[in-house]
C-alpha cells in the first residue's frame, strides 16, 4: 500500500497533528480561558485585518496569508513543471478532487454530488438554465432574494415565458412555512430561497421547506428546491445530504475567506436527472477514444466546463483548514452568535436602532442611523472601520465572523455614537448638504 505524503508528513500524520492542535485549543477554551489570546494570534494570519475593524464578511471575507501563499505556490508549481505536462495535468486532477472532497466534508455530502463553480450566482444559473422549462411553469421565490439571483430568474422567466411569484418571509418559522404552502401551485417547478437572508439575517427552516417542496406533486413529478448559500456556508454547521435541498450554491470568497473565483454547487443525486448542462466543454464529458463519443462525467461533475484558475483551489482548502485548525464549525458558529448578541445589545444600549427585534441568528446585524447609511459607511471607513450600506431596507449592515473581537465591536459602537452626535451638532441643513454630495457618488453593490 502506498502512503500519500504532504511535505514530509503523511496524510494520516497530518490529520493527527491537526486533531491534536484543535484538541489543545479546545481544552484551553473549555477551561474557561477567554479565547481572546487565541483569537489575537489567529487574526495575525489575515493581512486585511491589520489596523482595521472589519465587518464585511457577508460581502467579502478576508483571505488568510497562508491561503495566499498556497495559491502562489500552486501557480509556481504549474509554471515550473508545466504549465501543460503530464505531471501538471495529473496534479490538476488531484487539486480538483481534493477541493471537491474538502467541500464535501464541509457540507456533509458525497464528492460526486459537488461541482466546482465560480461563485453563488454561477451555481444558481446552472440550475435555472438547466431545467426543461415549459411555457407557463411557475417559480416561487422568497421576497428577500439577492438582486443578482433575481435578475437571473427574471431573464429565465422572460426567455421561457414562466410565471414568477414571491412568498413573504414571516418572523416565525411556522408563518414562513404557511406562506410558502400558500404560494405553491400545481405547476410550481422550482422554489428559490436563501438559507440565510442577506437583508434580514434570518435563517430559513431548510428541511421543512424542502419537505413542502418534495410533497408538492406536479406533472413533472415534484417541486424542486434551489438554495442560495451565500450567507450560510462558512457560518452554519451544515449536513446538506440530509437537508432535502435539491440544489445548494455557495462561494468561497465570503464567510470561508477563500479567494474570489471559486464556488460550489451541490446537486442531490436524485435531482441530477432534472438538470441538463447548459454550458458544456471538455471537462463536462468523458471521451471514448475508440470512437470519439462523449458521455457525461459522473454526477455533478458534468457541470464543469473547461480550463479554470486551478491554483485558487489550494487557497480555498488552506482557508478552510485555517478555520478548522482554530475550532470546529459548531464552536465557531456559537461564537458568531455570541458576538452578534453582544453587538446587538451594545448598539441598543447607546440608542442605535437595530432592525432585528431579537438577538441575531447569524453574524449579520442591521442598524438604522439618523443619517444616510452611505454617509455612515463612508465616515466609518475614514476611521478604518469597514461596514456596508443597504437600500432595502435602508440601513447599515454589519457582518461579524468568529474571529471578530469585542474591541472591534466597541470601537464601532463608539464611532457610530460619535457620528450620531456629530450629526446632531452639525444640524439638518449641513447634513442635507452632505447627503446630497454623498448621493452624487453613492451606489449600491449587491454583495
Ligand atoms: C444572498 C446572496 N446571494 C448571492 C450573492 C452573490 O454572490 P456571488 O458573488 O458569489 O455570486 C450574494 C452576495 O453578493 C448574496 O448575499
């Protein structure tokens, strides 16, 4: 039997080393030691955090230095031994397989059900364009979907003459389930939801929604469920194989803090037959060299198309490894929720309105300030504090990761408080002027 070696360690030795490292950190943590020393050390791995308070993980995560190095090393490897050679081609195959396996472990799914994509939107588009739509089919979406996904749905609907309607997300789980049940029709081919809503931070009850879809009988069998995982992957512990979702799209560049340009799409085995690849290339197929005929790559791998930026894959895996070395995802999620509660309470203590009426369920917090949110975000940025504005609802969004610190939160709260007071002292005429100036360059991106 051959043993795969990574550097001077075998895979098994490396796994043991990692398990040991986590065990030691968890022992310190569970002994009641505040994790702040661990976190300060951990944060040093993220160059983007140097001298900054960062609250934009839901838009774009901070790439750790070792992940950056892994990308550079991979690039150098390709140039040294290829870029096109049998050696590098074998290496690319392994990079792809290892990354798929890594996503599979993270999300609790088999490798064959996972396709590598570029981002969330690319994954959603694979499903949206791949169903065999019939004119008049119905798509049901939540009323909180991201504009990029809405734009794709709108274009598919225009092209195939589909009906699209939305259901209202309610404050309670039961309310939302009833709302979806009312929205489902006998020709609803697809339901599209985000697992965590980008504009309220609510976590939708995925399994219950999946159950509703699976029991909604239609001419083609049943309603399918496409899930946008932009704000959930890297935050929530997930076991997608058991979730009942048919399709689940995500990206590495947000909460996983991987490089931009790599994402994934989970396709449940029993749902594969419903989606045809729209874009096809040499990576989608197996070629029979005897007669030149094609057959699909197994499972979701048929959605791979052609040459990609392979060196990024090493970066994604390293970024995921860095989080895992710190603590298991359950513990990290606990800490995100704990920090969010702290932030939510602190904001209210100083009289800043939060849009959430109860402690946040994830790292997303929405606050309303007395001045224009674009202006607040700009002001905070002058103080090296990074947040984002939203237009619907009009507010400032904060996103907190497990390695956000209370110091960062306290600084942010102080800055917000100063800004509110400054606004009061300057008076409405001056503020209106500032807002007008602000609006001349204000724009909203959809991250
Ligand atoms: C809920 C949601 N869906 C989709 C996107 C788009 O993600 P991506 O840039 O990976 O396509 C975002 C963020 O930008 C988002 O928050």
